[in-house]
């Protein structure tokens, strides 16, 4: 499995320290509402459970989460739609923007305007779908088995244990990359919770678990193109309706 660096990890997403918390909570609320359309119970809706956990990870208030779930069935609330806006950049780089909006035409026009401004050719809707798979992405680190003992007596679980990898495959992992400090796992979206449970039982702490678009093939580009695309990603991230930005950059 290819590594999940800033460039090879298909999704470029700014952290909470880089944007206003209010904007982040607004984006997460829309993400939760869209996910809740498939069912308001996180225990039976893996996509909603993942969105709720993402919100909790940035300390989004419980009331905000509950309101977002209820909004999915509120007939008086503005209708939210999920959009995927696609473009082609330098060296045939694919860029896919995931957006959630209550005004489809406005969001499409604004995102396409950002594309054109940054020399990205707008692609027909759905024309780049074949280049990506929807997958769960999980990152986990070593967790101490026993937090009550003295530091020198604490035993850490080894990420290099072959039996651990086999157990994660049994839980649904399709691909695994590991080193001495971290696991990176790709799985089907519906297997995210199974793998997180397996990791916890094995003594690992999950740092990240999201549903993303994973490029089937990655393309290497030069530093100049990387810099230009970095500016594009940052501008897209600041748009209120943009949830995620994906690419096939290596």
C-alpha cells in the first residue's frame, strides 16, 4: 500500500487550527445531516457513526450533533445535497471536490471558478469516477497495555507482529502499511468500526478513521505543480460548502 503522506493520501484536509471553529462545525453539521438520511441511529449507520466520531474528535458540542441528525428529517429545513465536482490539473492530475450545499448552482459555479482561477480544467460530472474507489482510511498508533503500572514496566504492543496484521485482515482490512509507530489501513467503508474494535482489543489507539476516495493509480508531479496545487487545495478548503478535496497525486 502506498504511504499516506500529505500528497499520497488522496484527501487534503486542513486541521482545526487552520480554520475558524465555527466554519468547521458548520461543515461537520452538514456532513452529519447528509449521513443521517440513511438512518438516524449511528449504531446501524456506519457513515453516520464515522461522521459523529469526527465531530466528537474536535469537541463539537453534543447538542450540535443531535440537531444535525434531526435536521435530516426536518421537512422545514433547507434541503442539503451532496455534490462531487471534478477537474483535471497539470500532468493529468485528477481533482475531486466533495461538497454539501443547499444551493447546488451556486456551489458548482463557485468551485468551478476556483478551478479556472488555478488553471484546473473543469471535467464532466462523473467522468473521473473510474479513477477512485470509496474506502475507509484508518490510522492507529501503539497504545500502552496497562496505564496503571510504572512507565518502565509498561509493555507496548509491537506494530511489527505478523499475527496482528492477520487479525486486522480478518476484521476487514484490505491493505495495511506499518512501521514502528503507526498503522495505515484501507478497508471497505462498512468495515471501519470492525477494524477499530479489533485495534482496540489488540492494544492500539485509533487516531484517524474516515471514508474517503482512494485513487486507483497515483501520478508523480514536480515541485512547482505541487506548490500550485497546494494553493488550490487551501482555497477550496476555505469554501464553506467544501467538505473534502481528493486527488491522485503521488
